[in-house]
C-alpha cells in the first residue's frame, strides 16, 4: 500500500473520496461489513470499481482508509482551566471512544489494511496533536508540562494495549489513574534533574 498523505485531497479527488467513504458507511449500516464488496461500494458512490481498485488497492485498504478518517478527532480537547483537568477529560473521552464497539471496529480496520504502518502512524499523530493542544494551553498559563511523548507512553499506549490485547479496566477511573502516573513521572524527572549552583565569578 502506498503511503497516504496527511492532508486531505482537493478537487475531484476529494469528491471521489467523500462519495466512496459515504458509500462505505451507508452500506456497512445496511448490509454489514462482511457482506460489503467493491462493486457494491462503487455503485453506491457513482464510480467504477476500477477507480476504487486504482486508488485503494482492495476492499481492506478502503475500509482501513475509512476507519482512519473516522478516528480523526472532530473538535479540540476541552479547555477546563487546568492541565490536570484537561488531561483527565481528554483521557476519559479517548478511552470511551476507542473502547466502544465502533471504536474497536475502526481500530481493527485501520490496522488490518495497514501493512506499512502508515495508518497507525496517522492515528498516533491524531492523539499527539490533541495532547499538544492541551500542553500548549498549559504553557500559556505558566504551568509546568510533561513531554508529549511521555503522555503517549504513559496514557495512550496502555489504553491501546488493553483495547487490543487485554480488555478490562477501560473506564474513567483507569484513565485518571494513567494521567496521575504520567504527571507524577514528569514531576519525578523534574525533581531528579540536578540543579547546579551558579559559579561565583573569578576574582
């Protein structure tokens, strides 16, 4: 599968993508995912099957592309006035959406049609961008902030691992626990950083 661009295509390409994606979503709701075929999607979207094969390769890659688009956040994270409140709210929403039946289905499709990891990287970029927004607000307030990658490792990664491999504890309490661990880790790293006293000027 060729890498997909992060930016949305424009012009006719955008119209084709929109109509095909809409056709997939409608047909999945009507006939179910397992009964879906490329000719069915093409007929509903008003394009030829060759258009779909040329652009997406096969049905699985098309489903993967649709899933990645559905996993794209539609709004910025809530601004609740503090870093901890914002992180808690974001983590709770993330765990709720990703662990829901539609969320699990989108994750599965995104990964199944992603042999080179492009879609996984794009989904990861969505989460990182949302966290960057939260952290940028905290910086403007003058609050100390953890690194984005620390939050990915301590909050996002455990959630995704449980969704994919070890279901359970996927609730708001677990989300807040992960945020607490991440914030405490950031504070511990800050406390462990040696503070060098200023040298006195030489006489």
